[in-house]
């Protein structure tokens, strides 16, 4: 993991043992990630899992308590302006200045961002049928969300961060919002991080996944790779966990059989072929739900065991 | 323009659904050789899905020899021979009908037939695990 | 960024202008009749002619006509007015962004948060200085005839006819901005800023101001009776100058000792007191910027 950016483009996001403490409680701990440019990332977790904490540290709105995070190579407090220039953010509830008109909001965008694309902002308003002179508070929820999204897109950054962008919107507004996000990602290489706790909507949108529970990353990687590394096994009920290949993520027991989601490398999966056993691919939603349902204690224990089994790359000591 | 649809609750990965729809449309004659498939942007917008999914589906179609990209112009259907020759189609159809009659005479209900097909397919897929 | 700060405070600026306009209208109305009475009653001529002792009647009638309007109205309510203005403008500056979550929008643009704050503070502070100066000018002009009779070193008048008025506003503003950052809610911040501001304001006025410079003493031999005067509203005090601020009068044997601050120390005192409040303002605003830089929301 110690490779440099020399010769290749920097990853959209790199986090190294990132953590944030609020008083006695760790909102996020030991988060290490590397997300490539152009990925559309789903960040999933229950409320309070640390999604907003992680996002705000990525953007630069929050200081890490430990560890580091960089966006397209721009890290640390010293590069704050550079970091801010690379990320746009639509926060939960898409905050806007309610007394401003839409035109005022765009003027703010232009005043505060050198990379602002005013033409694009206005064009979007034309397409959506939102008159620029209207005050924000007179717009519907869906329209406000669209204005917020326009603010973010017109900033023309390579990374777009959306924090539960559609949770307060009706189904039609939801669809329109995500439609515009997907359309913006085509051809521009835009990297998008979408935080959500609605798993079902993410499958069609994301090609990269991060699952967060209890302030820790439980699963992270390209969706295809993650799906390929897991299997849904149907085994006879008496089968013990030790007999199962790889790591047991979730187990459901019936009278005579058990269904187990395991994470195992390809070799171990090939070794299957026992009588009465069946292995099926796992679906996106099943996979995510299984990880979300693991108790934090089990997850922590498994992660420590896995870390002990693998030599860990040297992490730089953080000096502040 | 050819329009795809997405069944969010089918459990089938989106990119596969797109591939299946092209295959099926070819079979039914709704897509013919030379037809242009919609752009990645159009599909991603229309279905509200990740553009990479569309790219993956189109690559899979290329891999199977059903479609190909012409630089600057888009992705076009290249297969005419995928549409199985009408004669072979009819032959398959005939053997299927005969099998169904045999199953009915053996006392299998419709549900049992469907289940049997699913299990058989399953086992065949299992061999590729 | 300047436009952004302006746009966010536009309605406050307009309200301020409205207040100023209302004040000016009131001032014009009352002051005009004051000035008319002043010249009509021959006070101007009288004062230039003699030492005021002989103008007693005219002065008394003038004062009884106008002093209530001028003094009571100013004193009770307007003691707190500069503080109110300062906290009303200052408390929401940061607190509103935190309350409504718009800080997530404002601080994720390409302008770092300290520059955002510094620009806002510079603009709003400038606006408050202009407003304060304008108010001071209007009130000074308004009171001009009366001031010729009483001078303006006395408490209630002193508070409004020099740089201290602006300094009071700025200090309340500074406290409120800091409180807004710490408490994250506008209304509690207003209260939390106003109370210490008022406490300091009163302490400075009643405990420190009389001692900015060592007071002078005036002794009178009162064997044959003295004229004792205690300031505002009365005939010019026995020290001989209009506008001297009498601090205390004590008896020492057959002498009456008057401790007072002479009228010509007005500007000196004004700058000391204004300076004190400006230093407090700078400290509060400096702390706010430093805290925002170090400790993100």
C-alpha cells in the first residue's frame, strides 16, 4: 500500500487509520481505504455508524483525531484550500440559504469557487424549470435538492459527496435527483460517494462499496470483487463453523439445514464439493444486509483475527 | 431507440439483465443486425444506473459477439446469426413440447415441472462454481 | 466573498438604516423646535452676554420644556440600545449557520473558513462603525442647544456624543459573535453576550469613568452662603464652567469642597473609554477567529 502517485493518477480518496473521537466515544476508528478515481461508491451503515463523520473528514469540515485522509493527493490541514477545491458536498437535508433566491445562491457559488461553471448551473435550472428569481424557501423539497445538487455539480470538482441525498424526497424527486447524478458521471470520470442507509437503491448505482457499522469499516472494495469473494452456502444443520471455508459472516439455521454466507478466497471455494452442500452466488443486497446485521463484537473479533493472520503494512506514525 | 428496463427486485445483477434483454430481443426479432444500441449516457439516465454497469454489459455483448462499438458512432448489433435459425428453433420447440407431454403423462404438475427446470439449471450452474 | 457577506447581512443593514432614519426624523422634529425656542427665548444672546446667572429664568423655562424629552428617553432605554444592536447583529453571524446547518454549505466551498469569517467580520464591523458614527452625529446635532446649557460630560449625554457609542456597539457585537461560536444558538448567544457587556458597561461608567484622570477640587467659603449645583438641568455649576461634571460635594468645616472633572476633559475621556471597549472587541473577535481556525464545528 506504500505505492506513490508517480506515474498514475492519485486515488480519489485515501484514508489511513483514520479516526475521530467525540469526548469518550469514537465516532470512527481505524478506517483505511483507497478508492480509485471514477468509482461510484456506496457508503452504507445504520444511523450513527460514522458515515457523516467519515464524509466530513474527507471534505475537510472535521479534523481527524488520528490517522490521515487525502483527496486526489491533497492531504492535511495545510492543503485545506486545495482539498476544498477538489470536493463538492451535498449535506443531509441539502442546506441552502432560505432567504436567497436561486440566482443569489449561484452568485455565491461563483464568488466562492474559482472553478464555478455558471453556464451549467443556469442550464440545469432551465431544464428543471426552476425560475432563478424564486426564493429558496418557496421551492419544493425536490427542487431544493436539485438546487443543492446544481451547486455541487457546477463547482466542477472531481469528487462529489452526497450524504443521504434522497432520504427526504418523494419517489419521483428521488429518481430525478439520482438520474442527474448518474448522467453527470458519464464521460467525466467523476468520482461519487453516496452515503445511504437504504440498501436497495444502491445496487444499481454503485460499483464500489463501503459498509460501516459501529464506527468501523466492515467491508470495502469494488462490488464485483466483493461479490466474487463471497458465497451463500447451504449445508446440513450439524455442520460446525470450523468446517466452513473462510470467514462466516452470517448464518441462518433451519431444522435440517443452515444457510451461511462466507467470505473465502477462490482456492477455498474450489475445494467445495461435499455431498449435501450447495454454493450459490450472493446478491448485493443480501451481502450488505448480512454485514450490517453482524454484531459489532463478532465483527471486531473477526477483524482482529484476520489482521493478526496477515502481516500489516507499516503505517506512518502521525505527528501533529 | 431501443429502451432497456430494469427489474430492481429480480435478484439478477443489473448488467446481466441488460445482456439478457439484448439476447432476448435478438431472438424475438426486435433487434436486428446494424441496429444502434442507446449510448451509455442514455441508458444510465433512463434507468438511473451506474454508467459502468452499462459499459460492462456492452463489453459482455462484445465478448459474446452480439454487439460491437464503432469509434465515435456508438455500439451496434453485429449478430444476425445469434437469432437461432428458424429451423433449429422449431426443432427445439418440438422436442420441448414432446418432453412436456411426457412429464404430464408421468403425473408431474406444472409447479413440479417448473421446480425441476430450476433445480436442473441450478446444478448445471453449480458446476461452474 | 464581499458580496456574499453583504447579501447575508442585507436585511440587517436595511433595518439599521430604517432605525437611523427614524431616529433622524425624531431628532429633526424635536431639535428644530428646541432650536427655535433657544433663539426665540433669547438664550443664545443671553449666554454670550453674561455669566448665565442672569439668564436663570429663561434657562429654567427652556429646560422644563425640553429636558424630560431629552433625558428620560435617552437614559433608560438607550443605555441598552447599543448593546442590543451589537448582539442582534453579532449573535447570528456564526450561530445561525450552525443552527441551520448551512455551515456545511458555507465551509465546503473553496474559501477556507477563516477567510470566510474574516471577510464577514471586516464588512459587518465596518458597517457598525458607520452606523455608530451616524447615530452619534445625529444625536450630537440633536442635542446641540441643550448641550450649550449642560455640556456633555455627564453620564447619559456622554454615552452618545462621542466615539464611545460606536465602541459600545462593537464590544457587544464582538462578545456576541464569540458567544455564537461557542453556544451555537443565536438567542442564547445574545443573552450570554449581553449580560457581561452590560456589567462591564455599567462598571466602567460608574466605577472607572470618574477616575480616568484625577479629579479636580474646588473650594468655596460658604460663610455667607453658597450656590450648590449638581449638574444637569441646573444653572451652570459653581465651578464656573458649563459642562463640568460634579462628582461629589462635601463639607469641611466652613468650606464646601466640590470634586469634579472639568468639561475640557471630554474628548480625553472619550478616547480612553472607547479604546477600552475597542480592545475588548478586538480580543473577542480575535479569539473567535483563532477558535474557528483551530476547532472546526
